[in-house]
């Protein structure tokens, strides 16, 4: 499949004419899933990971950058405190 639309069309063709049975457990899962997807935080996080962190190396690079930033801040604080003594 080349696009998401083709996959959606395939599922629509496969499920056309199928009977749908109501299931209370399935309804509960569906309700929880809809509630989860409507939360702003979850949609922001999903968008962030889908746009910026598709590659595991991007996640590693981000974590290393955060670590270096924290080390720089700690070194600066240590320098300021040692100067104050």
C-alpha cells in the first residue's frame, strides 16, 4: 500500500456488508479510546513523536542534548558558588 487512503479503502471494501454486533466490552474500550485521543496532551505528544522523533537516533540526540544542557547548568552553578566563597 502506498498511502493511508489506500489502506482505508481496503478496509472499507473488506468490511462492506458485514454485520456489526453490539458488545458492551467493545463499547467501553471504544469510549476509553475516544476519551484518550481527545485529550490535548496526548494529541500533542503524538504529533511531537510523529514529526520529530520518527527515528530512534533523533530521540538519542535529544536526550544527549538535554544531558549536556544539564551538565552545563550544573557547571555554571558550581562556578558561581565557588566564586562567591
